[in-house]
């Protein structure tokens, strides 16, 4: 019996027994993927036979479905999350990466207004400066999530579409690239749409390569921030003290992932004061986090919000901010 017949029988039986989603031999037979192929042919002029061949190569990965169901940001407290990214080795390697690419960091700051330590912290948190860019085939990750993860299938279907267009633009083979379980790629873990929209050729060699080229990666992360509203010399976050009179108000006032609407003055009135003086008119959100020594309070400013545009998590943004300060401090003492 052919593999096709066996898997077809298995899927019929699985469906008949009601044990869950029917399993398809590969994505060339999956009905959603079939519709996707038709759309790619009609909307973007891809070759139908080539698209079907790629879909036949794509493999559903259960490990990806398990991984997306439990991202670290949603299951860990700040006390648990922080040490993952603030290890001394990650700081040391940040300094090394800075020293290795000084010119690119200076040019990125001049061009986009984003300081080196922030770009470094992003690349450090995302991939340990390009060391861990992911072991999943991007094609498998995006097809699995586009066609077998209903909660976010519209998002991943769009990213899969962008991935094929990116591959065509870059004259690359869609089977050849690896990334995270979500299909994020390269030093800065860009999704395909971000790659197409924000990645730049920062060393001027005619290629936009954030998979292997650290200089392009540096410029691309800085450009991403600039395009998402980063303010040159703007604040990110400052630790705050809460008096006994702290008026907490509604729970949803805290840890917001939105542009700040209140100001330092508003928080001051409610009993929350930054540890060093700031203009009272500065727009700020407030964070209350479970830290090593009990509850920690922070005021988070516009540029903090911009960091959450990279990854929608206040723990992520605060880890980036703290790593950036650690790297800058270490750089100042070594150079
Ligand atoms: Ca380049």
C-alpha cells in the first residue's frame, strides 16, 4: 500500500472517530493550503506546479504548535524572566559585538536616532547576537501555523504569503531557510512582512541580508524602530517608588501596552514617583511587576511602547531596556 493510501486511510479514520483535526499527508492536500496556492497564483502570479511542489515539501510540526501555546512572556514573572536575558555572558558578548561593528552602530544612530545599546539589546535578547537564530524550517513553521493553528491563522497566512514573495525578490529557495517556531528570521528575528518592509541594505553591497550580514541586521533593527516612532534621546523606562498612599485605581491602568496617555504628574498624584526627577509633563505608563524583592514599580515612556512594537510584551521591553543599560555600562568601563 502506498504512503498516500495509508495516510489517506488514517485521516479518514481519524476524522470518522472524531479524534481531532484530520491529518493530511502533506500540505499539498490540505484544503486551506490548496486555497492558498490558488490565491498565490491568482494574486501574485506564482507558478501553480511550483507552489504545489513547495506545499508537498512543507511539514506540519507538532513541536511548533506546542511552542506557540506557551510563550515565555505569558507564563513567567519578571523575577523569572529577567535573569534569562541579563546574564553576564550576554552583556560581554554585547560589548564584543559593539566593538566588532562600531562604524555600523555609529551610522545607525546618526541615521535612525537609535542608540547602539538598544539595537544590541534587541539582537542580544532575540538571538544572542546571531548565535541562536532558530532551528525550524521557516516553510514548516509558517504552513503549520497558517493552516493548523486556527487562533492566528489569518496572521500566519499573510506571513506565509510575504515569505514566498520575499523569497522570489531575494532569488532564494523557500526550503532553505531556518528560523524560530513562529517563522522569525535572522539576527533580529524579523517576520517575513517586517523583512520586506523594514530590512535595509546597510553595507551597500546590493543585498538586504539580515540572515548572515550583521551590518544589514544593525541598520534593519534601527530602521524598524525609527519607522515605529522611536524618539531620538527619548526615555525608555525609569524605576519608581510607591508611597503608602499609592492609589492603584483600576487594574487595567497598569502594565499597558499602548502609547502613554497619563503623565509623570498624574502618577505623582496617585503616589508613584520616579527615582530621579523628570519633567512632570512627560507621558508615562506605569508598571507593577513581581520582582526578586517583592513588587517593583516602573514608569514606562514613549520609547518603551516602541520596543513593545517589536514584541508585544512589557517583560520583553523591560528586559531589552535593562540589557541595554548593562551593555552600555560595561562598554564604558572597557573602552
Ligand atoms: Ca547588504
